[in-house]
């Protein structure tokens, strides 16, 4: 299972990278705005900094909603670095642009996916990644994890190569449940990844080991 971090915060990206478990980064216009990164040139420079920090794939989202605009933006983003994955919205022109980039050998991430039908279309267009938003489904009393299971079954039925990138992950249990269901990738905040570290018996056990060592070596 690949671990992506879902943020545009450089410190948090560096922190996850330092741990040695990071496979990539996902961003979106809201995450960029949260870090105060606005305006075309600043956004481009920020993507460059992110690519310098990590080894893996970096999803960069287009703002255009028409095919020509998505192609123009996506090509400029992809030219920045081989790590860039062009992130496209799940709308008709987004599907068309996904097929265009697939045919050109450029990696894509189809985002804002909330149904199995949308995931099927993304796979048909050859998407590298599909991003079902599980947290936002949970927010409206719909089981986000059920969507991951549905997509897994459909992709396995037909051998689609598109990787299921569980997005809108909000907490540690989302990661564990996505792993059980066979999501290829998860993207979540640093806190959700660090939550995997925690167990009180680990803390108690370590404290005991250190205390016993101290007794024997004092
Ligand atoms: O990866 C998608 C993500 O950025 C959306 O997360 O928490 O805003 O639903 P959230």
C-alpha cells in the first residue's frame, strides 16, 4: 500500500519523508490556499519545492473545467517534473482530458470521485489513480469505505490497472480499513499517519525496558 500525504505544507511533507514511509503527495486548490499559496507562479514554484522534497508522485490539480484548458494546464504542470501527476476533476471534459494524457504517457489522478460509476469511467479513460473521497461521503451519512470495496471489486473483475487512491482520509482507522479493503494508495494528513504509531503497550513496554537497563547499568 502506498502512503501519500494530503497537504501542501512543506514542513509536514518533509516530516513524513524523513520517516522513510512516504510514497508521494497529493494537493488541491484548497490545500494550497490553506498554506497561503496563491497565483499561478507561486503555485508552480510550490510544486517544484514539493518535488524536490519527495521521491514519489506529486498530484497537481488543474483549475480549468474545459478540455482545452485542462490540456494546456496539465501539459505545463507535467513539464515541471516527471513526478507530477495531472489531477483532473471527474466531469465529462476531465474524463476526455484523462484519455488524452493517458495516450501521451502522462500520469493522471481523477479526483472528486463519489460513486462506483465514476470510478469505472476513470479506469476506462486509463487513469493512473482514481481518488474516491471517503471522508466526505462519511460526512453525509454514506459509507465511504463501502465505495472503496465496490471499486476494488469492479477493478479486479476486469483487471483495470488504475490504482485506487483512497482520498479524504481523515483519521488512522480510515487507513487501516482501506488497507484491509485493498486500496492501492491512501492519502491523508500527517496526523492520520502518525496515529499508526500509537499503542500504550509500546510506551509502557519501552519505559520498562529503559528503566530495567538503567537499574542493571547503574
Ligand atoms: O484528498 C482529497 C482531500 O484533500 C479532501 O479531503 O478532508 O477536504 O475531505 P477533505
